[in-house]
């Protein structure tokens, strides 16, 4: 079952984000998710089976500068490593694609790291139908975040 995140999911989400390479203290993750999800254009979906959260997909509705319209940017997508290759990520993407269509969005977009460990994810995205369209850059503003 795919549903919206609830505060009781924070521990499972902490473990999933750790698998994605983003360790967090439970208190700071809880605070961060509360702050993010208070924003009207942010959402976090979880895939739950038999009471266990097995995957998550976080996204935000954004607006194009270069043309009229909106798109959904996927900010996090991860499935518990013991449950991969069972259609969970596809189900999460299908749901967000459906939400995008229902809300008049034109595109789904995401960024993914360049490391060797991300190559399986890249193949999955391409198989799903995503196309490589850009290169991303980041500039760190400091250590105080």
C-alpha cells in the first residue's frame, strides 16, 4: 500500500535514508520532515506492506522558469535493500506520475549521484522512461546546515 508519510514512520525512513547514503539523527530527521511537509508543495509517500515501511519517495511540485507550467521533482527514492527488484520503486513512481498528471504537471524530474554505486539506479530510471537531459552542479555554502 502506498500512503502519505506519518510521524510514526520516522524510524523506518531514517533507515531507508541511511541506505541511500544520508545518515540522520532521529530527532533532526523528524524536525526536518515536519518542516518540509508543512510546505504545501512537498510530499513524502511510503510503501507499506504488513505494517512495515519498505520504500519511500519524496517529491516537490515546482514551476518552470523557461516556460509556463509545473513539474514534480523527485527528491528522494529508496527501497529497503532486502526488498528491491519486487516492483516497489516502480509502484512509487507510478503513483507520483499519476499525481503529476492529476495536478496538471508536465514532467517528472530527478537528480542522481554520479558514483559507481548509482549506476543500477540510473539503469532503472532509464528503463522506466527517464532520459538524461542535464548535468547538475552543487556549490557548498558552508558547514552550518
